[in-house]
C-alpha cells in the first residue's frame, strides 16, 4: 500500500509534486548487490525499486542513511527540520540543537513538498525544558554500554513528551557514543530530546534550563549492566549484526581491526551508509571484514530488511549485536537478541559463542 501510494503521488509530475526543499531518505530494505545473499526475494527487491523510482520522480535525494548527521546533512542549532527516523530526530534535537518532531513518512514527505511543518512540540521552546532529572555515577566506555544507559533512561522517562536531563557524565563523549545513547533512548522510551549537563548545546550551563525543582533519579552502573544482562539469555549465536544505527567510518575501522586475521564460523554483517562505504573500501576496512568471512552492506537497515523473512531463510535465531536499539526491536521479528560489546561480538563470530 505504501509503494502504491508513492507511485500515485509521483504520477503527476507537476511542480506541486516535486519537493521544494532538500529532502533525503532513510535506509532502504535491501542492498541490491547482496539481496540474494540475504535470501531476499524478487518481490522484495521489486518493491524497493518501485519506491526509489517514485521518490526520484518527486526530486527526493536517495541518501539511504540513518546517520545523515555524520555524513551529508547535519542540521545546525535552531534549524527547523522534519525527520522521520527516531535516531536522527533525537540526535538532531539533542546534539545539534535543531528542532524536529517524530514525523511519519507521509508527514515528512509533505514537509518536503510544501517547505512547511506544523509548529508544535519540539519546535517550541516550551517543550524543550527538562521534565525528568537523572544523575549517573558512572560513565560508559563502550558503545553497547552507552546504548544500555540510553535504554535505562528511556524506560524511566516513559513517553514522547518526557525530556530527560542527565548529570554526572564525565568528559565529552564522541559522536558514535551519543548516537548509540540517543538511538536506544528513542527506542526504549520514545524520547525525542535529551540534555547532557555541560555537554549538549542547550545545557552548557545549568542556568540555561529549569530543572532544579525536579526530583533526582540516580542511575548506577549496576542498573545499566542489568539491562544488558537481560538480553544475555544465551552464549551460543547464529549471526552477528552491526547495524541500527548504520556504522560510521570510525566504527567500520574498529570492526575491521578486530576482524583482521580471523576466520569466522558464523556470519557477521556490518551495515553502513552509501556515503561511508566507498571510504571503507578505499581504506581497506571492507576487505579486512570480508576476508575474515563477514559481509559489508550499504544503504540498508537490518531490521527493515524483511528481518523475519531473512531469519527464516538463513536459519538465524540467536543474534548478537552491540546495538541496544536493535536488541529492543528484534524480539518482535522472531529473534533472540543478545547485547554484547563489539569485541565480544567479533569473537563470537569466530568461535560461535560468547562464552
């Protein structure tokens, strides 16, 4: 139905059916070069191609990425945007200081066609003040830990209109750490905005926000490890997947260095953006991963790639990943997801077990 609607909308090529502001796309459901390797059918591939043709006719840029803020189009402070990807929205709002609500596909496309988006929610100052106050006694050191912390805070924040402010983070976490933190928070709690005191642009100084009246909720390392442990139901694995969000160039480098010289017993999938993939090829990261028996995919999202169907086609059930966002999602697709560090995931691909 979604593809048919797009085709109907694109059928009339008049100027009101062409986007009037820069409009980009989230990841596809397939990497056309490796669709058969995943076990995707001709019907799945055809639907993707039809959707692309309709978008192109409307002037949409086929970026196929959920990390546009790390590659092609990072919004700037105060800029009003209309994004649909929850990880993109929470990063844009929180780290960039831009302004967006969670948009559905039709409303995001409408914004592209009209150059307008409704003036409510996180476009307004009033909704960007903290509603929940968290104090952490420990700073994560790996991407899975950052994601797990985001998951804990997301669960306790509770809903889309909750805005957590987090105190106690030491140092200045990098883009990938904050990417996993925000993506997990958005997944576990439907959160669209957070503030890190002294770090994120709207919370550089305590005086910039009103939160002193809020009760403090303390978050310990044990709380974060408990969430991670709740997804460690098995040591045996069928597949390792690095995705959701797509991997940055630095993440690709880290995975590649861990893969160097190894020979995998289990499939390892590394999913990145079409913008990062050529650099990964040029710098030798793709070769290191694939020489070990892994596969690098570009332009797709694992859980949007007909995840249930490819699990059945490949006999995958137990899936290890370092993405807290993904473990929160994949249970609904028939997987038993396991959250572990990048290092442990690569080791599991080599040995077949996280033990």
